[in-house]
C-alpha cells in the first residue's frame, strides 16, 4: 500500500509563515480586549488661520450679543491679541458697510435708557463716554432729550415711587431726591419734581412741600457737587 503523499502549499498542514520573512507583513498588535490596534499616524497640523478672519469672527460674536461701539470692538480685539493694524482694517470696513455706527448706537442707547430706566442726560453722557463714543457724537444724541422732557420723566418717576413710599414726608422727600440724583438729574429738577409730587399727594405732604425752597436747595446741592467733584 503506497504511503500517503505529503500535502504541501496552503493545505491544512502547511507551515505558518515565518515572521522574519521580508514578504510577510507583521501581525497587527492587539489591545487589552484583543482588538487590533491601528498603526500610529502623525496628525497633520492645521494651517494657521488668517488674522483678519479671526478678527471678523470676534467682532460678529460681540455684535450678536448687543450693538457695540467701535471702541468696544477694538478693546475686544486687543484682548484677543489681534494686532492694531488688522483691527483698524476690519473696523474700517465695518464702518463703511454700516455694521459699526457710533452715531446710531448713541441714539438708540439714549432712547432706550431714558425710556426704560429714566436716566437723565448727565447719566447717559457718562455711559456713552465709558463706551468710547465721541463727545460730539454723544452730544447730538443727547439733544433728543430737552429740559422739558427731562422734567416730565423725573416727575413720572417720582409719581410711580410715591405709590409705595412709606414714612414721614421729609424722609420720603430725601429718598426720592436721592433716587433722581443717582439717575443723573440736576438738583433743581429733582427737588422741584419731588416737591410738586408731594404737594399733590396729601394735605400733610402738601404742607411739608410748601416749606421747601427748591431754588435754595438746588443752589446748595450744586455748590456741594462742585466742591466734591474730582479734578480731571
């Protein structure tokens, strides 16, 4: 009986390939769970972004929150390390297309803050200055509020506060004058508004109001303001 012929090649008894064979790839490495690990590849670094593009994105994110002045946007760009040259280029372009308009910002700010918060011209001028609005531009926006409008707003604020005010007339008087002063109203406007409102409230308040010399108190308040105002 002839012996069995030896099977060769890729049969069941074929010898495993030698790992040192140059034509045989090495087996993949296995992780802790037996999964084959991908070969390491170096990550390709992202190309550096254009500085002007970054500056535009910063501005648009700022403007998405609320309108901004040119000075506010310039400050935001500086904090993010944008060069002054690129910042000027981007902001000049935004000026050209009307995305940044300090005059429009000032008008909207004055209208909103005077109507919504009852702020007077002096307080509004301070807020616009803090936001970098030019003095002339701010002045044009503040011209929308004349003395009559300011006095009417002050009286409306006092009338609203008097509905819930408690205490003796003199204490109420001081609180209401202080409230108007914090909102930027001149002493004369504040004192007259409170005096007139108290006179119309009750007989007791009217009697107290009769003894208030608005002009004298206003002069005293103005003198005090001048002596305590810090030097520029």
